[in-house]
C-alpha cells in the first residue's frame, strides 16, 4: 500500500486543474496544455513523497543480552551461584550485561522496564516472586511491545522453607460466627510436617499437628466468634518438624475489629422461617410491614411481599435509600415476583430481574484459537484476526456460554486462564483486553496442531454444546497433517469446528491445486469454513441448543443448585450444594449478575448495582419447613452462609455512620498502608499510631487519608483501631512462582532450568534476534522520471513537427 510523507502537497493540484481548465478554453494547442498539466501533477505527486514499507528479516548472531540476577533475601533457598555461572557462560559467547537485585524486596517488573530497549533480550535468574514496583505482566507486555524477549531461568532449590498466613475479613460483627483460613506454603514439593497454634487475644484457640504434601495448604477455621466490641488480635505460630530455612515467616498476626450488628429492616418477614432465624441471629432486625422505619438502617430485606404493597411513593423512597448507598434484598415465594404481579410494576424497576419466564440457553462452551504467528504480521492480517475474535465475544447469543481463548504460533498457550463465563460484563471486558493486547511473535510458525491440543484438553471433560473456532491467515501447510489428526479426534468427540480464514498473500495458505488448506481441513472433518477478505467479519450461526422445558426437569420436582459466578463476594469461600424444590421464574435484566442458578439455568440469586446502592433478588422462598416451601436447602449446612453473604453484600459498609470511623488494611514490614478517616460528627480529626500523631490530608467531604508504616512486627494501635504488621513480603511467597512460566510463554519467551539455559538459551536468543524490519521504499524518482519523459517526449514531438513543417515550406518555395 502506497503512503505519502507530505500529503498536504496534493493541495497544489487544485490550482493546476483550475489554471489548466481556463487555458484549455483559450488556447489552440490543447494537447500541449494537457501535457503540461500531467507533468505538473506528476511533479506534485513527487513532492508528496510516495513510499511503501518493504518487510525484511534481520539476524544478529551475537545478540545483546541482559542477565537480571535476583539475589534478594528470598533467594537464600536456591543455588546462589546459578547467576554467576550462567553469566560467565553467556559473556564468553555474546555481549552480556549483569544486573543484580538485592535487599528485602523483589522488583522484577521495574528491572524489565528499565533494561528492555528493543534491541536486546533479557533473562531472569529468579524465584519469580515479584513483590514490589511495576506489575510483572505489564512489564512483560512492555518488553514484547518494543521487541525485547524475556526468558526465565529457574534456579535449583537447595533448601525448604515454610510461610504462614491467616486470611479472612478484618471487620466482623460481634457475636457472629466467622470463617478464617490458615494458609501454609512451602518452597518444595515434598512431604512436610508441623504443628500450628492459633491464639486469639493471647488465648490458645486452636492447635493441630499437620502433614502436608501440597505446595500450599488451606486449613479452614470455622465458627470463630468475637464477643467484645473493638479490636482483637489473632496470632498464628507454626512449629516445623523438618527443614525450614527462615523462622521469620512462621509467625503471623491478624488484626480484627468487631462492630455492632448492622441495623436492617425486614418487611413481611415470616417469623419462625429459616430466613428469619438467620437474619435475627446475625443482624439487628426491625420487623415491619411498611417503609416507615428505614432511616438509619443499612439494608432492607423484603420477604415474599406482593407488588400491590408498594406504591409509587414507596418505590421512590426505596430508590432514595439505594442512592444513599444502602442495599435491598428481595426474597421470593408464592406472593412475590411472577406470583406477586411484579411484571412491569413500580417495584420491578429497582430489581435485577424481570418477572417473566426465562428460556434456558446455557450449556455452550466455546474455545477460540487465535493465530499469532509471524506470518500474521508480515502479511497484515493480525488486526482482522483479533477483530473477528472480538466480534464473536460480542455475540449476544453467547451471553450464557463459557469462552476460552488460546493463542498459537509455534506453540499454543492459554490466554484466558481457561473457560470464562460470558454472563458478566467484567468477564467480557477482561477477555476483550487480553485479546486486544495479543501481538505476533517475530519468528513463530503457524502450528495449528499445538493450539488444537490445548483446546482438546479443555473440552475433554466438558458437557453440553462444544465449539472450537479457529481464526487464522490459513498458512498451515507445515502443520496440516498433524492438525488433521487432532481435528478428527476432536470432532469424533462431538465438538463443532469452525475455521475463519483471513486471506492474504501468504503462499502457505494453498496446496498445489490452489485449494486453501483451511478449507480442506474443514471438509475432512465436516467443519464450517469461512473465507474472508481483510476488513470482513464472519457471521457464525451456532447450532441451536435444546430449550429446557418443564418436561425436561426432574420428575421429583428437585432442582440442584449451581454456583455460576465463583468470583463474586457472595460465593467467596462457599461450596454450594443441595437442591431446591421450587423457584420464581424470572429473567435477569441486562447488566445483572447471575450468582446462583439451578441446573436448568433458572436464576436463584441475581444481583446488580442501582445508583450507589446494591440490590439482590433471591428467587426462591424463605425456606420455612412444612407446607409447600421451596428453598429449605438454601438455609441449611454450608449453603446457610449464602444468605448472610448476600445481605452483607447488599449492606456494603457495615460500620456505623457516627463519630469518627477509621479503616486501614493490615500490612507487611516495610510496606506502608493507607488509612481512611471519615468524620460523621463535627470535631477535630486526630489519629495517633502507637501514641504518635499521624499527618492527615483532606481528600473528600469530611474524609481524611494518610499513609502509615511501622518498623516493628506485631499489632499496632491506631487510636483504638488495630493494624497488624507482618514479616516482609519477600518471605511470604516461598519457592518458585508456578505462574511465571505461563506469563513468560504468553509474551514470547521461554522457561529454562539452569542446565537447559547453558545448553540452549543462546541458540534461542539468536533465533529470537530475528526482527521484522520495514524499510522505506521511495517512489518519488519514478514520478520525476515519468514527468521528465512526458516533457521531453512532448518537446521532441513538437520539435519534429516544426522540422517537418520547415521542410514542407522549403519544398513549396523551391517549387
């Protein structure tokens, strides 16, 4: 494609055309005028400096390397000579710079961004646990964008270490049961044994002897209660019975702050129901039949109330309640939702569901394979490959589906971290951002078989409708046979295959009969083939899913519960199980999140934000035992935490909005924590950390902020509010970071052991030094030559004509 360095020069053509048109009307020699107009036009085009970009590949046999040697405190578990030995080996063969990181923080992201220049390559000898500075994934993306490949060399582990943590909420409600988790990590992968002791307010509360074979083990702590308002301390001590390098990370503090039970209003609450029992046990509940007493309340729970009970003014009051930042939970039953005339009523305006039956459209799993090989950059198809992927992501028919994204070049790798549910906006945006940031590798081949292998592994244990969509420039000549073998296995397992072929000038798209390999592949496995030009988007019509009907549902009237959104606050640390016997049939509105559904796809808990507030729709009943009740299983066993977490989610901030309210997270040694002080009453904002004044900055309406740190480990007093300071972050993540190799691979690098690095890393670095360079090819001279040739041709023709006329005149005179 021809571009112009100075396109503004084309403006000069206008006076040429105007002047030429005028002279053509006056002059006799119109051919001369046209010739001069063409010459001037060609000269103007030459002034605009036309050019094209010609791609070529450059190779550097002595690539410039930067070796980042991690010698921070956590590396004491590994062979500290690994960096030195590898540096000596590489420096003897290619220019190599050694950069050393030391201290009690590891800033790998900062180091990558500092030393990546685009004309070098980076290798890191590290445990991979970056705990300071720039985000590691952002740094890897930055390096790839400018042309620097990053490699990861895993040093040999020579000793083991154990680290301990306590996880759980810092703010708890007095006298309520809470769950915390003890998390024990080890650097190695063998069997270890230890004893843990948990102290609450200096009293031994739990202890046990543990044998652990996992790299990380979570020990749940159920039914932890705090009977006194204010600050509390949890302290965990781990006593290893074997190899343990550092004891600094064997003790962990957690600060807990107990607050009064939040005040809520329950409208229509049926006394004696499991819902009523749960609410009264956890909150300060005011039962009511109307909205007269909602002032000062954190949330409203509506239990099986008919739509006729809410007037327009009531709904306006509820909307204001939400806009003030509070929450509402509406529980179903035989007088609610579709049984309570909610459809198109005023109360339905604030709900995340509409009270009309929903068709079951779930059960679809889609894997998208994206070609990011070198040819997609060389032939300009990358934008269309990613554009078609985003077009599929935005397909409204996939809102109940799960989608995964795999990129393939020489190898296939996971982009989306497995299959992701498309029913939430956040998940769609996450996938979109990951797709948009994919870039082709400078040397990789189009190995479709590698991508198909990863996709096959994902779908082997999935049920329902299974689809694989390949989006590629079709240059699969070298991997065709192996891709065909895997594709036959995949379609034999009932998977539907689609191939979107973005046509380009790549010769490896077609066989000797000029038939596209992509088309041949789909014909062999009875797949669907799309052949597109650049700029076009495929319109995939997916196979129809069977609609779930009442006849398809359980004959016994039971509906198993499924945890659809496992990342939501409501489902955090809850293993949903059991089944309900009935529900209100509703349809989620656009923008709502389905949290719990039945196995038939019917919503049970659905949420959304309304203004500054939160609304949850629980579309089964209050679980009253006896009679025709549906939701008993929702209030029993482990599921009982769903109701409390739903109300807690609706409440948002459970702290009382009076006096001075302090909030601050626990932190690590050497890492400051942010403090927020909200003044609800008039007065002078004063905070003291261990008796010393804290400098506050006004950042909002009666909101003050500060950053505090302490040089000692333990629980510190911030004007009556506790802050725990634990060992430095450097000692939390012990051993090798198991997620880093995936990131390194995703951004074009490779992971090596020490021995593999000495044997093969330099060879790959030389291969990766191949760069796609686009040289500027100017076409200015061609237009100048054309203008000159036309001008000279016109002069020669005119001169020959004059000579011919002169000879004619001479002949006439002689006669």
